[in-house]
C-alpha cells in the first residue's frame, strides 16, 4: 500500500467513524410521537421507578447486538423490528408475529370497538402479552426489557387514531393527501408524523414532553390511569370517524370512504394538533401507570 493510498484509507475510515458517532437526526407517533409518550411516562414515574426503567432498558439486547442508551430511544424498536421482519432479514423474522399488534381494524359499521374486533391479534393483544412478560420478575432482565419497550410502543399506538381504523384502506395509508401543507402524502402518515412535527416544530422535543407532562392534573392522572385499553382504542375510533378528521363519512350505519385526495391546511392542523396533544398526554400517563404497576409486582 502506497503512502497516498494509506492516507486516503485512513481518511475514509475516520469519516465513517465520525458519521457513526454522530447523534441520529430527530425523527418524526413515527419516532417523535413515540419518544414523547415515553418521555412523559418516564417523567411521571418516581425516582426509584425511573432508575429501574433505565436499568432494564440498558439490559435490552436485540438482534445483532442492538442496544439502546435511553428508554425513550428504545420506544421506536417495534417499528424497526417490523420493517426488518417484513424484509425477511435474518434474526428479525420472529418479530413478524407482532405485525398486527400495531393496530386494530374494525368494520365500517362499527360505532365503537368491541372485544371481538381484535380476534386475539391486535394492539390489545400486544399490550396484554408484553405487560405479562414485563411484570414477571422471574423472567431474565433482557426479556423483561424487550417486553417493556414493546409494551410502551403498543400503548402509544393504541392512542393514535389512525391505528384504530378500517382494513380496506390500511388505516388511511391508502387515503391520499395533497396540497403541500404536510410533507406526508397519505392520511395515516399525516397523523403518524405530520401533525406531530408541526406541533413540536423547532422546539426541543424533551422540553415539549416536560411541558405536556406538567400540564397533567392530579384528577386527569387518576381518571386516565383507571381506564382500560379497550377504552383507549374506543377513544381513538371516535376521533377516526369524526367528520372533522376527513377519513370517512356517515352513510346509514356505515362510515363510508370519502372520494378523492384530501387537501389539508392550517385549519386542519389546528383541529388535529389539539387531539394529538391530548392523545400523547393520555398515552404517557397510562404508560406510566402500567410501568409502575409492573415494577411493583
């Protein structure tokens, strides 16, 4: 190897190392929404509970040595696992079991969610299953840590309205959005990422989570913590079928599809951001209650 080649090689290796060491970009109920929910939950816990959540999160070991430094970072793990399992990546195929645990589909005739709509394979299944694993202190720390991160993800998903919707349009993924107000081009993505990004804007997301957590009253915390996951998804469906969401329209007993692409603007953001703020607050409080309860068992 010549001196010039050696220098170029060292330079490239150094550049790769710098890129790998750089903090990941802020990602948007996609990544940002999940982190906000987990941050609120962590803030709501007492000091001993936070310490144990952080300890468990540090014990997580995913495929190919994947680790997370922070609990809030690990709350996006379920989406990473879902994508890699779909792609058939070796070591990730086992996570395909959880494919339907991100959402709950209901018939278009449904005005509320019934237990039977889940059919034992929906977000409610994920919450129940991974809570049991997390709360079982006889399980190895690594198993409980993974269950904790997945539980946190499912609880957040249960509060995203478009995750409780209709199968024939993939929960709004097939509902086009145009006009350029949002970067996202379908209604599901607008609720997953677009509304949250504009809501947080250029503010520090952790400080935003602190403000949301600080706005929760004692009465709200008590009331929300008593509600069951079935009530959570019922709340989400009420938003989904609300005419202002522009997802569907009442036609007899059905919520029929609307025709054409949705042209959304600032007035839609005002409506949606109020709902998203509330859903994230509730999800954070309810996640905190589940974490605290599981840590005590």
